[in-house]
C-alpha cells in the first residue's frame, strides 16, 4: 500500500492525515511531542490551540463562518472536533481547548491507517509523498532543510496570545454579562470604563515594560500580523485606537440600568464550565508583572487571578505565491506539500482548510489520480488561489475574507449582509457539485 508522510500534528497536519486516511491511504504522522515541544506548546495532545480558543464567527454569511461550513460539509475532522467541544460564545464558535484537542488525538490514534511516529523530523523525505505542516514554530533543523529545498529564506513576524483569568476572581459587581447589540446569549463578561478610568489605563499601557524576546534573533524588527496585534502596540497608534478596536463600547449597555460607557473590555469563556475567561483582543508581550499591574486597572479585574499570562511567539511563513501550486504542492518538487500557517494562511480554521486540501491532494497523488480543485467561488478555493497567486512581491498572511472571492455577477440591493449571503449560497452550491471522496 502506498504511504504518505505528514510532518506535524497541529490543526493542518491532523486534518491532512485524517483526509488521507479516510480515502484509504496509509499515513505516517510524525510529531515531535511529547519528547520535544516548542515554546508555545504545553500539551502532549494533537491539534493544540496555542492562542485564542475562538474559531471566530459562526454565521455562514461571514467569511470565517462560510469556511467552517465548507469544511463541515466536506467531512473535516477539525470541524467535527469543534462542534463536539463547543462552548457558549455568542455569535462565535469557541471551544473547550482540552476537549477539542483530545477529540482530535483520539480519532487519529485510533485510525488503523495512521501510524504515529513520535520523533522530530530533521530531513525531508526526498522521494516520498510528504505534507509538511510543522507550523509557525518549525524546529531550526527542519527549517534549514525547508530553506534548502525552497531556496527561500523564511519570513518571520510575531504572534501574541491573550491572558486568561479565573472567573471566580472577577468582581461581578462591576463587570456584567452581555453581548454586543444583544446578539446571541449574554456570553461575554464586560468590564466598563469611564473616561478617567480609560485614560489612566491607556497611559499605564503605553508606558508598560515589554518582555525581552530572548528566544528570537537579535536585531529583528517587530512585525506583527494585524489580526494578532499586541494591545500595547495597537495603543501606541493613538489614544482612540483601542476605543475603535477591542475596547469599543458601541452596542453594549448595562443589562439592568441601560448605562452606556466610554470603553468596554470584553472577556470570553475559555472552557465549557465557564471557570476561565480570556481578555478579548489583549494579545500582548508585556512582562508578566506589568500584565498583572496594568490589566488589574481594568474595572472588575482589580483582584483577578491570571491563570495564564500573554506570551509572544515567532511565526515563519513561505513566499508561497512564488513556491506553491493551488493544491499546496511545491512547484519545484510536486510530491512535497505544505500546509498550515507556514503557507501564509492565518487562523485556526484557515490552517485546517489548507491541511484538508493538502491531505486530499497528496492522497490523490498516491493513488495516481487527479485531485479535485475547489472552485474559486468557495472560500477554500479562494484561499488556495491567494496562496498560489496573491500578493506577489508583497505577500502577507491572510485570513479568510470575502475580498479574495470572485465578485458576484449581479449587483444586489440590501447592503453588505445580503451580498455576503449571496457569496455563501454560491459557494455552498459550488461545493455541492464536487466529488470529494473519489
């Protein structure tokens, strides 16, 4: 039986392995945990979430929601795990991260076609079909081999993770549960600020001490993806930036008094039991003592117990439009595939989607048949097109968004929501025409 290698058991690698196995292809899944972990990982489980526990908007008439629905209808393991471990988060899909990763791990370990090899990979199998899905913290040894293979130096920027606090330590006499515009259940904890409180917090934030990034190359400029911008970096763009970003008070009133606020910090649950909450939009690389000092100035968090402080970690990605085909295969060596954030997709579900396409494509190559191509009208197809064609010369990581989808043939009345619904309907109709199991 033909075998393929998949290196890395994060979201992309796990999805790729599952898609190959469900099509009858034997898989060697290489994962260096538990023997070796990156600075961002703490669990031995596959599919570990190292940043937020939110998979973003759940509505199909949104880019992230459409991508999730495409994956769900296509038989995605990651979406199966997400639906099985969902926690309340209003209009978003958030998961209990331990249940989520445990679900993925159990599925992969129980598959008779997937052989788990707990070793670090330092050489790329030259003649074998291989999917490289080692993520933003690829080990130095393997990164060197990837550079040799592609002839490209890896580009790098920094991702940031938000702090998590113990719910029981939040002062709910000052904070309250509510959702913006009363959309969905009141799943978010809101910590309101008046103007004086906001100004004091802002001043402390922009003058707080940042952590020394000893693990990264000296002299490298701090370049961050907009969707994971550290809150202190965002704040330094101007006094009002946070009030129009993660602290915007629009659509939030006190559920009993109807009071409006100058700024509002929101917290989203981390686990199904609601014992842990993360500070939404508060990715940071401040020192731990400074995080405790500054974030405790937020009303309701004066005595907050921080279960995890925010951390920074490196992210490297390929100049994919010059290197990869739409099936995520390497143009110069087509039996080598890449998947996940190292291709320039940004986000959990985007990584899973790239793993789906790479795993499907690699399994088709192993069987000697042509892999199906996702239509550009689908979000999965549009992302594959962007990775292989978009941003030439100025390529940057990209979340799922309707800007990369081909425009509609007709102009619709009713605004953006009507247009997005039409995009979603068109995408799902196109997806329904595909034969994905082959």
